[in-house]
C-alpha cells in the first residue's frame, strides 16, 4: 500500500474562489494522487482547475472543524501560485494535475509536486491528534458504518484523547463527537457513552 499524506487541500472554483477540504493524497511512484469521491466540490474544482495546494498542519481543530462544516480557517496567499495555503500550515506543497483516471465514484487526479515550502517547526507526533484524525474520517463515513463499529472505534480512540490531548485536541475531539452524537440521534441509535 502506498503512503497517504493526510492534509488540507485548497482547490479553486471556476471563478477562482478557494475551497478547502481534508483529503488524503496518495504517494505513488513520482505522483501524488488526489482521489475525491463524487459528488464533492473538490472533485468539481479539480476537473476545472489543475492547480491545488496541500497544507500540512498539526492543528487537529482544522480537520475536525472542516468535517463539522467550519470552513472559515484563515488562508495565506502564495506568491506566483493561485491556490492559497492554510495560514496555520507547518508546510505546504504546490501540485499540478498531470492526468486524470476517470472512475464512476472516485476519479484519480495524478499530480506532480512543483514545490514544497516549510513555515514552522514540526514538534513531534501526538496520539490525540492522530485519534482526532481517525475520528474525523469516521465522521465522514457514518452512513457506511454499523453502530457497533462506530461505538468501538470511538471508545478506542478516546483512550489516546484521555492520555495525551492538549486543549486544542480536546476541543477538536468534542467537535467530532458532537457530529457523531447528532448522527446517532437522527438515526435513533442508542447512545452508550
Ligand atoms: C483526514 C481526512 C481525509 C479525507 N480524505 C478523503 C479522500 O481522500 N477522498 C474523499 O473523497 N474524501 C476524503 N475525506 C472526506 C472529505 O474531506 C469530505 O468528503 C469533504 O466533504 C469533501 O467534500 P467537498 O470537497 O465537497 O468539501 C477525508 C476526510 C478527512 C477528515
């Protein structure tokens, strides 16, 4: 299996308006591949505009916020490049789509990395941030998972939150949990937490 870089991708609408979404970019041979599901703004934009920016951040609140619909994260323009980066990015990559592999549900946009730039130091791995990332991905797939699977995954991830989260990670965790609980309420799934 190839390495997947979990990041926040900026794509551009046909009018040039930036759109940000969490995405896993797949590193395969000399390509980084964006594989957004249909339908999504990211997919629509990539089909129109071949330049994108990947922002690498350790702020779990941004991943959590984006999956609960908080989109107003500050962006910073990049000189000579149309798609801005997250202002909070530790680093960013500028990518160009070279070719597209069409697919009914999940086309693959094969990109070349044109430039990578660092902005702040990376201060190490953290289990709670990884747990928020896992929960955020899970929160985008709730209708595909059984209530038991959702329950057991969250119970496991909660351990890393309890042991290693700082304030930002707790805030991020609460955002994702609120989304999951809301889904359970609507789907009439008993809440056991
Ligand atoms: C860490 C993370 C990685 C994700 N990776 C993908 C991905 O590779 N492909 C995808 O379609 N959705 C992925 N998602 C879900 C999208 O962010 C989500 O579907 C989002 O709404 C994109 O839709 P939009 O472009 O309309 O905003 C990921 C979510 C998270 C939290």
